[in-house]
């Protein structure tokens, strides 16, 4: 990533200010790296540590609508530029290992339900983190590159008949990660 940026800067490209903005591989139709595909896989997060539980409040009334947002912050601890991605995926804490549903079956069921819950990542879905400590901007020294980022998600607050399915047994997970580090946030409607 750093080499690509250096080449752009050296060639005199006028795009150095925007090089790290709006570069979403998935939306551009590019193949996602294997580590990003693993990041999106709900099965790869079973039993892994959760950074925090993000609670979204409702009155538990069918048809009640209230927009709630939450913002999380991540920070690059690596000494290199890191691309990050954010996804909302189904997550299950407890799986019946004695002949019950498989993780894939349960994840699909929760995923179908999640589509109806109207959680969405507002901004950004992906981006770049500068090396630990940040980096100076050769195009504009007053705007250094940050080694941190904030990701905002929103829940539209619409609850259907089966809202009880988002309980302690199952939930959704906001996963934000680089190739080197992953942050997991459980999304809970209370």
C-alpha cells in the first residue's frame, strides 16, 4: 500500500489527497483477499474474544421505530499501512455440539433474521490506517494521516414479531479488521 502511494506521489498525480479515500474493493468488483473472506465468515469468530457489547435501545414494541447509532474506534499497532474492512455478520455464542443445528445452519438463520433488523454500517466500510503513530501527508502537511479510524453503525429501530431471537444465545457481530488485527463488537437490542 505504501509503495503504491509513493509511486502515485512521485509521478505527480493530483490524486494523492484522495488516495486513501473511497477505495472499496468489494464495490469496485475486485476480488477480496483471503484474509477478508475469513473476516466475513461467521464460523471464524466462534469462541473469539469480544471487544465490547454495543447496545441499541428500543421499547420492545412491535412496529416501534427509533434510529440508534454507535461509533467504535480502532487503532493500528503495526508499523505498516493497513487496509481495514468492517462487516456486520451473524454470530452464535453457544452451539449444540450433540447433534443440534450446525454453526452454518444457525448462522444462516440468524443472517436471514439480521437482514430484517436493519443494522447498517454508515461509514466507513473500509479504509486505510497509517503506521503506528500516524504519518505525515506529503500533499498537505496540515492533514497528517491517522493510525486510527472511527466506524459508525446504525440500527433503524424496527422490531418485528420475533425480536426475542436476539438474546444471549445469538446475536449479530460488528467485525472490523486488518490482516494483522480483528476487533469484534456484539450488537444487542435491549
